[in-house]
C-alpha cells in the first residue's frame, strides 16, 4: 500500500484520468491506499476486453416471482413499486 499524509492533495495519488476504485486506510495523520480497479477515460483503448457472458439462469429462476406489497406509509417501498413493478 502507498502512504500519504492526510493533508496531501488528491493529485498526489498519481491516478490517470478515468474512474477508479481506491481503498483507503486512515490511521493518525497518515492514509494508506491501494487502487482496487481503474476504468480508463472514455475514448481510451482498453487493455483487455471481457469475452461474452454466459447466462446465469437468474431470470428463469426468479422472473415473475415478485409480490407487490403496498404500504402508503413507506415512501421507499412506494418508490420501488413505482419504479420496478408494473
């Protein structure tokens, strides 16, 4: 793991443009970090491409098994019903 001080700017991480998943461990005035995954910026050539995915059978197993539960006092449940259920 690389180590920085808490006051170090983010540019000190040395990450190229793009999206990154970074794990941090903070202890006292130091921060240890490791880059877990990086996605290059749009337009960049990927280093490796994943092959086609095999079906997992999820839809066959779980498709149509949902039961709609209505509870007007639960805003989050109402949101999920409106967004995901017909």
